[in-house]
C-alpha cells in the first residue's frame, strides 16, 4: 500500500477510557458512494459518519489534499432496543448484527439495520430550511389569538442549521425464529434477503407483513441438525442469484428462477478435505464466517478461521486462491477452543478493484493480501501508533527463523483484541476498521505521480 | 493447553495393546496422551454444551459445531473400542444417576460412580437438547404441542420424572423449579412465579436447554431419567474458571438468592 497514509482516528467512546460492552462496534458499512459510513454497536445504536468535502474543490495541484476529507459524525440514533421473547423466556439482544445501505434514489438515504430478530429500514434525511411566518401559529408553535391577526402573510422558507433526521420507515418483524446473521440488498432495488441460522427469507422493501422463505435447512428432527447457515449475499448484478455459506465450509449458489424454495443449490462450492491435516477441530475451523461477492460478480471471497479464500463462480471444485491469515494459530486450536476464540467470526472485504482482499485477526492486527502477487501484509489498528498522517507500520508475528525487532510472539498476542468488522470504501482506498469500541479510518494517498 | 482445573484422574481404561495401531489405513496413535487429550476435549465439549446463557439464546452455530465435535469423538472412540470399555466400566459402577458432565464422571476411578450407560444416551440428548433449545413454536402459542416455558424454564412434563430422579446431591437450591401439572401446560402462557422445592432440583441451565423439547422425548424413559440429572456443584466450580461466559445463574448451589435476582431481573424486563 502507499507510503503516505493519513490515518485520522475517530474514538467512538469520546471521553470514556474504559470499554463498556454497549460500545463495542458490531458492524461497519460504507454506502454506495462512500460518502457515508455507518457503524452499529452492541447497545443497538447506529452512528453515521459523513465525509467532509474539502472546500478547495477539485485538486488542481498534484498532491493536494483537496479531495480527501475526514469522516465526522453525521447522525446517531437508537436502532434497536433490548427485547424479550415471552414465548421462550429469553432476551433478544439489541446488538446490531448488520447494516446495509440502499442505493440512493433521492435526497434521502436509506439503510437497513438488523439485530437477531428484526430488520428495520431507516430514512436519513437532511433538513436545512424551515418555514417561518405562519399566520395561525407563532414562532414557538403556539396558536395565536385570532383577534391579534390583522393581515395575512405567506410563510417563507428560511435556511436554518442543518438537521439530520432519522426515522424508521419499515419494521420487518417476526420473520425469523433463529438469529439473523446477514442481510443483503438485491440489485433489483426492491427486495432484500435476511438469513438466520436455518432459513433465508426474501422481503420486499415496501411490505413488512409478508416475506418469502427461499432457503430452509431445518431438519424435521432437530436432533439431526449438523449444519447451519453462516452468511448470505445477493449477487451484485444478477438479481436472481445469491450465495450462502455454512458451518461445514460449503458455499451454495442458488438461482431463484429454478424454484420457489431454493433448498437445492444450483452450485455447491466445497474444498475437498486434506486427510493429512484432519483433527477434531477441522470442521470448526472450516466453518465459513463471511462470504462476499467481488465487485465484478465473478468471484467469491470467504473467511474461515485460519484462511481467506477466493473462489471462481465458474469452478466449484475448490478455491482458486487461499491466503493464510494466521496459520501460527493452528497449533493452538485446543486453547482457542477452550476460550471460545475458535468461534470468532471474522469478516472479509474486497477493495474497489477486486485486486486486494482484507480481513481481521487478533491483537488488533488485520491482514491485506494482494491478489496479483499473493503477498500479504499485517497491519495494526492501535491508538498509540495512529497519529494523524502517521504511516501504518507493518507488523510481523514471529513463527520461526530469524527474529526481527518488533516481531510479536504468538503467546503474547492479545486474543481479546479482535478485528472482526471492517469495510472498504467502494471506490477509493479508504478502510474502516472496528477494533472493539474504536473505529479507525485509514486512507491511502498514493502520490499520483507514482501511479 | 487443556481445560484449566480439570483433574485428569481418569486413566486410560483401554491401554489396549497395539490394537488401534494395527487398524485401518489411517494410523491413529492410541497412546495414552492422545486418549487423554481426546477425553479432555470430550469433557470440555460437553461442558460447553451445557453452559448456556440463562437469559439470552445461545449461539446455535457454536452449539452445532461443539455437538459435531462431540459426535466425532464419540465415533472415534466407538471405533477404537474405547467407548464400549468406558461405558461398561461406568455401567458397572453404582452411582447417583444423573451426571451429564462427563468430566466429573470420568475423572473418578471407573469402579466408582458414573452416569451409567446412559452416558451415551445422555450425550445424544445433550446434543439434541442443544438443538432443541431453538425449536420454534410456529403454531398457536397456546397449542399443547409447544412448550411455554416460564422464565425459569421449568418443564411441566418433567415433574413426574423429578420425583423419580435419583439425585441425592440436593444441597443445591431448588428454587428454580416450577411445578406445573401436565394438564395445565397447554394453557399457560406465563408460568407462575412460585418457587417450590421439589426433591431433586432441576438445574436451570438444563431447564433452559430443554425448554422447547418436543413431548415425544417423554417416551424415552432412560433419556428422561438421564435428563433429570442435576450436575453437582463440584464441576461447575471448575466451569466458572473454565468459561468466561458461565452465567452466574448456573451456580445453583450457592443460594436461592441468585434465583430471586433472576426473578427481579425478568420482572424488570417485562415491566
């Protein structure tokens, strides 16, 4: 990546130093233009950041920082509240599992946010004018005494301070018995899917009391359950295609034209198991935690516990590329099973040109892989090393051989600091990394002359 | 590397001769180290399956993966012949029935106590139970086919079995029990908040696991008796140190106070 990187850091907790559980960021997502960045947290709140347009306008001068603005808080709202399932006597967490933006159609922005059970559609709109000069109401809104009105006036719109209003427009409830892990907006602009552990539903954005069940893998006898759905996504261009991943490491591409219920996949992507490396943890580490289509729609990116894999939609026999994220953990699987870290679900993302993939790891490390060279780099999201405009230092985990200064030993890795959620700007090299309760935004500013 | 605090007193019952080593194309080391590791993993997995959050639904994906691991170990142990040996040894022992936690069981000398040969069935049901906890009640909530667990999750149907349970370790506070007669089960939406003290107190964690268990389970007597087991406080002391996620509610042995706190908590949420 570029040598010169500006890295403004936005501390989500503002003045607080300690981490309250509710502040842990649980999802990060850019909108389609990249001007807005939304984060959801465990407390059910959504914070939207907006990129500031530098007033210098088009950068006439080479190397000018004209067009790369900082992200500042645009709006904050409470998306979900804690709920209680009376039937099962269980709490429903308000944690936001996923946020997805809708393509912008007018001045307002729309996003979908979901917790374990309920998906909500929010409208984010700006108001910078207000009418003044009502006849029957005074400035505070109180009714005027009619006898005091001597003439009529036409109310005029006067500019005011910018106000961002967020209103819930739809609530899609009672669609899921199990925990919703994914939502994905269809390219048709009208529908979206929501996936839980055993079922996938398709909704129309305008209809909240009905949804179509398109995948159901619940066995007749729950004792026979051995596999769950872990992630799902619509194809970026083909509105009839979607993919879902499972806890057994398989990917299923489904075509909704084939049948109403897509239990039978159109294509099954599975990598044959390597018998030599089989252990009791093989299945657990093969569970796919995230699946993303490439922007081109040609490839799939998946993340399992130790690797990130790129699959070609035209080839279902196995991935075309495999990247080792933290192979040094393979010998520690038993400990990681004991402390439950082995069940951590890491996300993975593509860059805008599908040439680089990125995913998170432990100790606030995250990894980027250049697909052309196959080389990977480890970076760290850490407050101390992230002064504005500081260059991100590459890190290394010592796995043998010559030890360099700054190498981290595997046993000194902090497994409570995990980078699970991240997002890449749709067109530029700007990444948003969620490290527990902190949000880091890194920009890559490549000198145009070297491009 | 292994479960903290787990006393591995269990010695490999089958120091079988190179039996395993000669089997099949895949040479699996049947060294005692491997067996111990495998056993430890099995114990850990069973503990994880049982430890579920009292108030929040446990992660189904995690439960499924752990259950599959347990199944896998079980299969391998069956192939080794270790499984039969272990269950036979346990069957020969006299024990208070109901230990779901294999750790405690297998850590004792094989002649002593154990969950008898319900071990295998218990695991099956533990596995099944972990699945069942998320069984959806699609139908009318008042239909008799679905369960309507009270906040403390006591199952009306278990009541009969509760009395039959052989659990003698009743020092735990049984306050989580909620006795609802079978006949009323279909009509109740909320259990009453009575706190009674039946002879063997069901573990609230277990109750939660089986809160949606299909009534057909009742037909399996052994399963039921096995399910009534209330694991002793003993293993759960280690469990607290093992898993950071152990809900405080699981420490039923401590006092009724924790359960009353539970009640307060739930009342807060509802109101």
